[in-house]
C-alpha cells in the first residue's frame, strides 16, 4: 500500500496528471460519482485546468490505461502502455476507491488521508458534490484565467500576482511593472454551465466598491462541456443584480471537564 502522507508532497504535476488519468480509467463512472462530476468531459476540464494543464492531458492518460481495465473503451490498445505509465500503474493500482479518491483530492489541498466520496447530504442544490463544485468555482477557474489572461487586451503585458492567500478581496493583482503602485484587481468565478449564480463575499464586494473601474470580475463558464469566459469591469455598476444575503451558521461543539 502506498504511504499517502509521505508521497503527496513529492508528487510532481506530470505524475498528478497521470494518476488522475489512472483513477478515471480504473474506477470509471464510479470514480466520476465519487468526485461528483457529471461526465468525463467535466472531469477532464476541471482537473486538467486545476493542475495547470489542458483537459486533453487527463483524457489521454485515461485512454493510456483503458486497455488494462474491463471498461467499454478501447483506449490506446494498438500499442504497449508507456513504461513510465506502467511504473505508476504498478505503484498505485492497489489503492481502493476511498484511498485513491483521497489521493486525488490531496492534489488540490484536501487531506490525503480523507476520502472525498460525498453522499447526497453534502451536495449543493445543483447536485454537484462539494469537491467538484469547489474545484470548478475555485482552483480550476483561477488556473484557466492564468492560462489565458495574457491573450486578452485588458490584461496583456501586465505582471500577474496571485493574491488568493492574502485575503484582500480578489484573486489576482496585475501591474504594468512589479514595482508599480498602480494595479487592477481580478476576482475569478467558475460556473458548471453556461449560466448560473455567482457569490461575492463581503470582502470581495467591498473591494469592488472601493476599486470600481480597476476591479474586474472574470467568470469562466461551461466547465460541463467547453470552458469559455466573460469579463465584467466594475461589476457593481454595469447592471449585474447583486442581492445581499445573510446566513446564520450554527456550530456544534462537545465540552468535557478533565
């Protein structure tokens, strides 16, 4: 059995891509259900972009392993499996669904020792599991932005800084030069389909209110089929209807005297 806790920090991106393909080939529709994706295309898009690669990479690695498993796909059956893929297969194929799901989840910041197979009680209203929803609305959308931003006129040639860990109310800061004080801010959101609801936190809303014309909302649409994007400059003042929603969260704890 693979020691997940020790191996996770050492796994390079290419190996994560290969392992994601192995997972989808080995567990097929059961693996999709465990991760909460509706289709392979959605999984290729979300996992591929979240790992900083292209969806086709995940698909190609799944097809690489398909001849080794009893599914309905033939995969790359006309040639032997590549040696480096065979080595990864030999190392990880013994993992069961729960452990392999936990391993894949750890690629995106989840505990490697925890299964991410979620029951219906943990799914959002649209039926997508919390894991798939988190990947689509967060990391996959952010990596998609990183891959295309320099091709867009409003962002081209600017120095990109990822600020997701700073808690400043937006995901990216872009400047003409790294030492320049002037910047524009970009908050990235992802949608499973062509349309959907997006949520701004109080901090994001405050940043958009303060920065105004220098604040961009970048929405990545249609992870279900083929992602594309829409860009909204100064989103609070262009006709988007943001409604204030307040939620009360009840937390439960257990107390004991010792």
